[in-house]
């Protein structure tokens, strides 16, 4: 479990280092991110060869102590985080955070970005590894605070307002979650994850689960509790938006999936509620994305829609001991993280090149589409779920399972959501990639930057993951149920 | 002996509580800052001092009495100082206005 | 009615009143206050849930202590964001 | 008799909470919130949880109250939006239903906590005899480490989003003598709380909060001006040292025993006291900085 210890602890230590020595912050950040990537790969390899791992911190067995649990699902999430983290770190290294408006402010942003970002990484790792509900509450608080810090970094009026609403909503969500934990403690007398199955038996326990899910719904920006999210995600700096949208909301979604797996059968009402809200969110988010005028806002609303899709997948998954449909949700999370991070990084690059992010002004005659537009298009293909991307495999698993059950209503909703996502994403892609008359013959191409490598690399990973989806599926299959 | 001390202590604590209640009432009813401060600081300090003395009568052991006295002294010190600070701050505000 | 029941009622009322205020208030300070009151209510319930035969369980006590410290940190962050928005000086 | 006291206290808590939530005047609301904190602390003493009561009085009521008071004047009062009566009524009804549900849920099952026998069984191995300290710094030290990380992130956030700084009080002739008494006392009390935390109510968080109170007295008296980069730097380094030292201790324990935060046999008390001593200073520094805001260089 050395890898798990490294994953949980190293980012925090590096964050302190980055905060203490602002000039070296980027070096701390890059080193920690790379070690984090190595550790997560090692951990995944260990789990593939040796099965699940478990460590009692301080050698105090649960429920008194806290256990770190590393199974296939956790390994998939950790690797996803590490890959996106590497791309984000590369981007932030090469490009800074915002359009520079003054040396001092820029350096302050740089100095603030790395500690906050490393704390986000550490909180995510700790969350994915944790086997204890109260411990998870604390990781949520770190995650919420550092994500808010990332939102507020640009210092503009809009981002500060969005950050305040984000933090207030996030705190309300985690307090509701904490109330759920308190009730869970009242119901079964302990708060480790292994106690979740027993919660289903009593009314108090079911109310506890309901409150826990309500808190998670706020944190994951599940429709109709998504009100804080589009503003926060669209007003942050691009590297920060990528982290917020690709990773931070995944923390809550992961936990929702984990708890439904642990609880097994017996939470039918909750599952149905999740599926219905998920479907509603998918349709609403898609509709808003269709009407959005700014590119960043479109991508942010597309996140609302995709969260809806993932929640729908969590909701319709059967009892995990009998069916493997929950793996579709995990795979969709993975592909969404890669594609959405690529998309936000690409959008940041496009906006930088154009000087604005209005969709109507995307096709400029004096500028040819560049690498960023290409990355955006690949990411869009994965988000829509066209073969051979990971998004396709996820949706295929989901629809396959639904066909077996004959749940035609859900299938229709899924296909409708897919069609809508194709519609709003092609609004952008068609404008970006259309050659032809609107590009003047001598139009320049944007220069290559190292930051482009990050966006393109992520998008390609999302594409390649569809071909190599056997690997995450093998990992997930090993998850003990 | 102990009953005498008990009665004395209870009486002092009751009186102290009365003082505190009066301070609260004054804070609620008096019209402006300075008169509120005037009522609050004195009645508050006296009330806490009485309660401390009353409690000291009812406890045994020098350690408990000492910490009680410490509480009383701290309240007296900080009450006086903060009252002074608030008054001075309001005076400065008035002069500036 | 035992003492425990009365305190449980107090905790429940704190949580519910704070929720109501959180949903209806617009003022930033009022919302922050409501969140703080909510957490006190939750802490009260957590302590009482762990009270059996007149003894309070030590583990929820530790939870509540952690919660208090976490909340003061988040409150400070919320207040500094709110002050910055009110201040009107964005650089 | 005690039951009457409990009833009065419970009613008082709810009444003051209503005042804190619904008062029109901001200062009255914050004042009521602080009074509520102290009453709640009193009720927790009654419930046999003195550690938490100390923390609630010092941090929950005291420091949070001070923070709110600091902001109450600075925050712009937002114009009252005309909320429809129906939505307020609906929210009220939902809250009443929620309260009923919550009450029924809490009281319907007799809780059988899994922890007390485990804590009792393992307390001897934990190195301290105060069960709350044993849980916080040994059994569930990972929670505490992450909690310090929360403080760290909040500090970074406050530094990134700087606000205008606290104006020291006008120095009157009473302030300096007062600070001369209070600051040494706060150091003394915090040291006492830290040391006694091993066996009796107290510990790093309470001690840190008391020390922070002394620090704030210094700042408000104008005796400690964080404008000087040196003082701000020392304070900031102290604040950062909490997470750094706790994290380093975790690494060291993993290297020594193979278990993250598993202290070597028989040395638990030394490790716990060492970590707590650093945490006390770090928590105090963090809280002072959180209250005071960060150093903001105004270009002039």
C-alpha cells in the first residue's frame, strides 16, 4: 500500500512546499503530479496482478480506525485523476493561467494556483481511497474549498461572485451530507463504508442514505441543484475549469456509485429518483447548451447534461452482485473526465487565440482552425459517444443492459440525450472545422504551444481508451462486491 | 458551618444573577451607546464577581477557588478594557463626523 | 420528557430553522449565519445520537470537534469572498 | 431540578437561535449567534462532552463571532428582494416537515454505538488517557491531518483573495496594560490546555484557539502590525508548519512501523504531544491570519 500512502499524502506535502516557496511552486507542482501519475499506475498494476488492497491507518482496524481501500473502481478513478492532472499541470506550466494583465497579479495567481491545485489532487486521491463516511466528509471540505479557490483565482467580479455561490452551495451540500452521516451513526452506530448495507434495514438508515445522496447531488451539480455550477465553471481560468468540470464533480459522483454498489439491492426508490433526475438533467443541460451563446457556457452546460447521463447510469444499474451495469457508469465517468478536460483546455486556447469565446464569432476569416479545434472535435466525438471512443463503450454497455431488461423508456431517453449532445456539440465543431469559403487564402494558423499537447493528448487518450477499454473493464471486474 | 456557607453562596449567586439580568435589561432598554456601556460594564462586573464569590463559598479546595478568582479577575479586566475601547472608538467616530 | 429529548428537540429545531433561513435569505451574512447555526444543530444531534446510559461516545465528540474547526475555516473563506465582492475593488 | 435547568437551556438555545437567524440588525444577529454558541457549549458540558464544549466556546462562538463582527460592517446590505409569501410559507412548511422527520428518525432507533467498547479496549495502547484526544490524534489521526489541510487551504484562499485589513483599535491608556496581562495569560492557559489534553479535557485545538485569542488581542491593540513582512512571514511559516510537520510525522511513522500514522510501540505519547505542540502554534497562527486577512500591498 506504499503507493496509496504516496497518493494520499504527497500532494498535500507538495502543496505546503508550493505555498511556502512561491517561486518554486511550478516545480513542486510538476514533480508531485508526475510522481502521482507513477504511483497510480503502479497501484493499478498491483491491483491487476494481486487483487484488492486494504490498509488500516495506524494499524487500528475499522470501524474504530480509518481504512484505505484500493480496489478496481478506486484504481480507475485514481488513474483518471492522475492522467488529467498531468495534462492540466503541463498546460498550466506552459501557458500561465489567464491572459496576463500585469506581472505582479500574474505571479500571485501562479503562486496561488499550485497549492490549491495540489490540495485538490490530494483531496481527490484521499476521497477515492477512503473507506469511512466521516473521513469522506472532511475530504469533501478540502475539495470544495480548493475548487472555490481555483474559481476565484482570476479575481474578476464574475468569478468572485460565482466562487461565493459555489462555496455556499458546496457548504450547504456537505452539511446535508454530514447530517446524513450523523443519522447513519444513529442508525447503526458506526460510519465506515462497510456499515452502509445495514442502513437499508431501518427507516432512519434510509433517511440517512437519502440525505447523503441529497448532499452529493448538490456537490455533483445534479439537476435541479446545478444552479451554482455553470457560472463557476465558465468564469474560472481554463486550467481551473478543466479541473472543476472533469475531476471535482466526479468526487461526488464516484461516492454515489460507491454507495449504491455497497448498499446493493434495497434502495430501489433512491435508484429511481437518481435515474429520473439524471434523465431530466441530461435533457435540461442539453437544451441550455443548445441555446448558449458563449463557448465556455456551452461546455459548462454540457457538463450538466453529462452529469445527468452518468447519474442515470448509476440509477438504472441493477443490483451489482447480479449485473455489471454499474461498470458503464464508471466508464462514462472516465471518458467524460478525459474528454471534458480536453475540451476546456481547448476552449481556453481558442478563446485566447480569438480574444473572445462567442460561438457566433468562431469562424474568423483570417484564422485557420488549429490544434485546439482539432482536440475539441475529438473530445466532442467521445462525449457524443461515437465509436471507437470510451464514451461509446460506456453507452453501449448501458444500452445493452437496458435492452436485456426491456427498459425501452430509458433507452429512448438515452438516445434522445445523445442526439441532443450531437446537436449542441456540432454547433461548435461545424464552425471550427469547416474549411471552405470563410477562411481567407492567406489566413494564419495559430502557433503550436506546449499547452496544445495537453489538450490533444487528453483527447487522443479518450479516443484510444475506446480501443483499449479492456484494461479499465478488467480492473472494474476485480472490484469485490 | 457548611450550611451557613451554602446559604451565603446561594444568596450571593442569586444576587449576581440578578445583576446580570439587570445588565441585560439595561442593554435592551437604554437609548444610546454610552449609557448602555455605563450600565453594562458595572452591573456585569459586579454580577460576575458576586457569582464567583458565591461559587467559592460552595466549593472546597484551594485550586477551584483560585481558578474561580482568575475567572472573575479576567472578566473584570476585559470588561473594563473593552468598554473603554468601545467608548473611545465611538468618541473618535463622533469627532470625525 | 428526559433531558436528552429536550436537547434533541433543540438540535432538530436549530437545523430546521437554519434550513428555512438558508432557503429564504438573500443577504450574504444571513446565509453564512444560517450555515453556522445548521452545523451547530447537526453537532448537537451527533453528540446525542452517541449518548447511551448517560455517557457520550468519544468518537462523535471527535467528529464534532473536527466539524467546528472545519466550519470556522470555511466561514473565514466565505466572509473574505463576500467582503471582496462588496468591496468593489477588483484588480 | 437539573431537568428544569436542561429545559430552560434548550428553550434558551432555540430562542437565541431564532434571534440570530431572523434579527434585522446585523450586530444583534451576530451577538445572538455568539450567545447561542456559549449556551450550546454549556449544554455540551451537561452532556458530558467538555472537550467539544471548550472548542465550541472558543472557536465556534468566539472566533466565528469575531469574524462575523469584522465582516458585519464591511458587507454591503443587499436590497431586500420581495419574496413571495407563498415561497416563504412553502419553505416554512417543508422545514416543519423536515424537523418532524428528523426527530422521528433520531428517536425511533436506539443507537448502539460500536465505538465505546473499542475505545475502552484500545485506550491503553493509545498513549493518552483522554479518549477524545486518543481518537483525534491516534485512532483517527488521518481525519485530523485532513482537517489541518482544510485550515491550510482556507488560508491559501484568504491569501489569494485579499480583503482590506483590520484597523487596530485606537490605542488608549488601558490597552497596553490589558494586553500585557492577557497575552501572557493566554500563552499560559494554552500551554496548560495542551498539556492537560492528554488526560483531561483540552488539546491542540482548544489551546490553539486560546493562543489565537491572545494573538488577536495583540493585533487589535496595534502591538503586532503584520505590515512588516518579517512578522507576516514568521506567522505564515508557523501556519504552514502544521500540515508540513503532521505530514512529515505521517511519513516518518510509515517508515518506522510500516503503518501510516501508526506510532512506534510505547512512544505514542511523545509523538502525540510533539505533533500537538506544533499544531497548537500552527492553528493559532492560521486563525490569526484568517481573521486578519492577508498582507495586501496597496499600490500608491
